[in-house]
C-alpha cells in the first residue's frame, strides 16, 4: 500500500511538472488582459509561458478579434523562478523596442530597465476615445528611465520618468499636415504623474501642464498658431476649445478637469 501511494504521488508530481513546463503561451495573454483590465491582449501567441512570442493588440471585438497596436512581435523569456515569487522576464521586439527590455523583482514589485518604444500613432485609435475621434498620425517614441513599479491591491504605483516624443503629427480633423512636433514629459511618483507638454515645431503650437492621478487627467494649457499661420489653422483651433486673449494674441484654452 505504501509503495502504491509513493507511485501515485510520483505520477501526480510528474504530470504537474509536465503541465508547468509546457504551459501554453496563451496564458501570458490572460495575464496581460488581467493587468490592463482588458484594454490590451496578446494576439497569435506561440510557444510556451516560459519562452514564447505574440503581438500586442487592443481589446477584441466581434468584427476584429485582435487589433494590432504595435509593430512586430514581442518575444519573451520568463524564468521558472517566478513559481517561487522571483520575477525575471526578458522582452525583445526589434521593430518596436530600441533595445531589449528586462523586468525583475517579485510578484508585487518590479524594476523595469530603461529603454524606448516606437508607437505608430495611427494604431493608437484602437485604444478607444478620444483617440478614435482624433485619428492621430505620425511618429511617436516613448522612452523611460529605470522604473520602479509596485502593486498594492488593485492600485499600481510607479516611480520614474517617461517622455513621449511626437514627430510629424497630423489628424483627420485638419487638412494641414504635419501640424507639428511635441514633447510630453511624465514624472511619475506613486499613483500620480506630473505632466509638461511643449512644442518643438509648428505650425500648431501646444503647451501646458497637468497631472494624471488614478486614471484621471487634469490639464491646463493652450493651443495657438505659429506667427503667419493663423488663417490656415483657424478652423482647427475653433474645434479645440474656447478662444481667449493672452499678451494681445488669440489663443485656445485647453482645459481638462
């Protein structure tokens, strides 16, 4: 009887280890959906949970199960030490990432190595409003310093700085292309980020400051036409907000509260 019990336990352990080793890559998709509240998913997942690949997509719909948001496929290598609470994952995507990314830490706290990610503005409309209305086009690069990410219950705290560089930006709301180039700096401290938006070129100039806390945006800024471009941008500026006088010049107030 004792020998039978030992053999049964050995068989159970063997089956369990086999399941763990060959966990399908689709399990990573479930983890991604859970962490992003269903806004992101993993499409065409191949390989295993420990060594696999797939593309990042938006929320699935009936007409389009997975909408790709980023170029290329992300490949990952996840250390089995995650079973013991130690996270160590390496990410690569030559089309989207400017260098391999590494995430280390525990189940509730991660350190993200510095890097950058190319974001095709056209695909961001898949994230929903208001981007699906603006229909942005252009080139974007999101870069970051080393980031500390901590999960506390359902809340996530981030420490570090991210910078979004936007080049040759255009919108379906305006026939003028490009509208300009912009930089958005986000200084993350816990569950809040301080925002600073500046323009690096026109003809549409944007600027302002604000904050992002618990998913809520507060922003106070302005939009204005570069000198000599007022008539060309008049219609677009009227769509953006209310006019006001500032230093003897008409500007558009950009207020989000």
